[in-house]
C-alpha cells in the first residue's frame, strides 16, 4: 500500500513538475527572422535568416520552429548541396541549452513577380517528458517584393501634344531648366537635381525650383485588369506580359526625363486598394511604379470603365493616356474616341492574340506579341 502511495506521489509530482516546466518553457525564448534583400527581380536571390534565443537558466530539451514560405519560393540550405523539396514550410526540432542561441541561413529564390509574405513562424516547446507543450506565433512580419521583368523598348514613339500639331520625338522637354519661375515645397515626385539648397537651409524645409513649361508630356499608364480572360495558362502568360509591358513603358518614359503615372483597377496584394500613382519624373517614381506592379493581382476593385472615368478627372489636359488591355472593351472605345478630340492623346496596347479592325484607325494601336516585342498595327 505504501509503495502505491509513493508511486502515485511520484507520478503526481512528475506531472506537476512537467506542467510547470511547460508553462515556463517559452519564457525568455525569442524568435527573429530577417532577409538581406526585400526587393528583387525574378530569378534573383535573398538570404533568409532564422534565429532562436533561450535567455533563461532553464534548458529546453526540445523546441520546434515552423516557418511558412510562399509556394513559389525555392529555399536552399547553405549546408546542403540540393534545394529543399516538399511543402514550403521550414521545420526545425532541436534542444537548446540555457543562455544559448542558434541561427539557420537559407537562400530564397523567386521566379515570379509578386508580393510574398514570409511567415508566420510558430515556436513550440514543453517539458522533458513530452506531456505538455506550449506554442507561440511570432508577430514579426517580413515580405519580399519581386518586381516585374523590364524589357528594352526600341523604335516606339508616343504622341506628344504640341501647339503646332502632332510630332513624334524621342526626347521631350516638359520644363525649361534655364528659365526659373519660382520656388515651392518639395514632393516625392520631384527630382533631387531641382532642389534649391540655400532656400531649403533657410526655411528648414526642402524647396525645389519651378520652371516655365515648354512642351509638356505627362503619361498616364492604365492597366485594365478585367480585360484579361481568366482560367487558363494563356491568360497567366498574357497577364504577366501586360504587367511587364506597363513596367517597361514606365521605365522608358521616366528614363527619358518625362513624368509617368500608373493606374490599375486591381486589388493590391497587401492593401486591397487599386493603383493610383500620379505622373512624376523622379527616380523614386519608377521604384513606386515597379513596387505597385509587383503587388498587382487579377482581382478587380471596380469595372475598368468606371475606374477610368474616376481617375481621368485628376489628369491635366494634354496628357498621353496609355491603355493596356487584352480584350478590347466596346464600351471603352467610344469614350476613347471622345477623349481624343478633347486634347488627350490616346495609345492602346493589346496583349496577346488580336485582329485589327477598321475601328482602330482613329486610335494608335500597338500589339504586344511577346515580352519586349511590340509592333504598331
């Protein structure tokens, strides 16, 4: 009888000890993760680090960390000759002594444009007997943005608005840097070359020079998400071609010193909002456009015709409107013809297979057959 009591006491004591150990197992345990490069182009790499720290005198006989990765990520351990395969979840189970830490390093490769959250990470530990366990989900947020591919565009001339009629010129001047017309507050769309440093120092706020306009060319690139047919591999290819076309056009226009903006009736991957970036010509402008295109999804915020009308009211007369779509919308064509007569310049880029019809004679039309291959119809 006494042996049974002693044994029961030992079991209860062990259970209580195990329960207490489990309760404090994750106390003082910290999880960290970070990447070396959050902005990539398709095919580029970023190093991904995971780190566990046990900052208490109690050792952990076992601790498990699981990190969820995007499906398109290709993780490669530096201590393994081949990339990991299987589910895109990194799992480590180890023992961790008191006041010690451990770090793992991976190299992630992303082959497709997109917005990729890394995580969440779940840390689990417990007692030495494995009777009880506790888990914690890390609140650390990391993401990697993969820009769309950019292709060189040659032999493509966009229409400009001129008082003496239409002209096609590769270099367009939208302000005369030799004729100053005042000073105003700096905005992110302004070039750093135009900052008036003496006035900025005196006012304790960045100021930029304002120049008299000469020939103005502001380009607004519109991406019609709902014009692309869904549910096929051809759709995916055309959609990505359209995104790369928008990126390549914006890159070319801004590099020529002209302001460009981007508009799309999408739902962004991180916020769910559509894209509305007013025309600008700074170096930051192209970064903002590429980042927005990286987050662009095939989900629509509203029909393109409605979105187009809403955004059009914010653009100045004389702007060049570039419309990128896959299937030409009949209801949109009539509106574009009306805009063409109201001092807007219209250019349409159709992505994928298409047939030219007589109705396109009033609007310049380009056909995107493959990435980087654009032909005027």
